[in-house]
C-alpha cells in the first residue's frame, strides 16, 4: 500500500510524518490539526445578506402596464404585428402587469 502526500499529516512540533487517520502524533503525542471548518454565519449576518439581495423580477427590460386593459391592448397589437401569442400576468413586486410568452404544454 503506497501513501501519497495527501494521506500524510506532518506534526508541527517534531516534523514527524503521520497517517491522516491519526489523531495524535506517534512520536511526541501532540494532537494533530486537520482542516479548519468555516464558522457558520450568524442569524444577523444571514439577515443582512438577505436584505442586500436584489429582488427578482422587474429589474430587466420588462414593459409595465398599469391596468390589465392596457396590457390586453398591447397583447392584441403584438399579435397582429408579429403573430406572437402572449399571456398577461400581474407582477407581485411592482404591482403592474407584464406580458410573457405562452408556452405549449408537452
């Protein structure tokens, strides 16, 4: 059985090479350190990161229609010009109406 450099931990005191599964150095008995784990983020830090996130939705180049009637007129106009079938939906972020593609169910 060959031992690679990834399977060896070197003692910080006596520089003895120990297998990775050992908890203590076989020469001096010092506790061997392994990879340090990242600390978990506190609830405050998580909340702060969440508040910094951009809201998904209306940050793109979507056209906002104030009423459903305006969106319906725009949908009919696009259908007559391009032949695209669109669906109207109300955005929960900006409370305006947008148009989206009507996808066929497969």
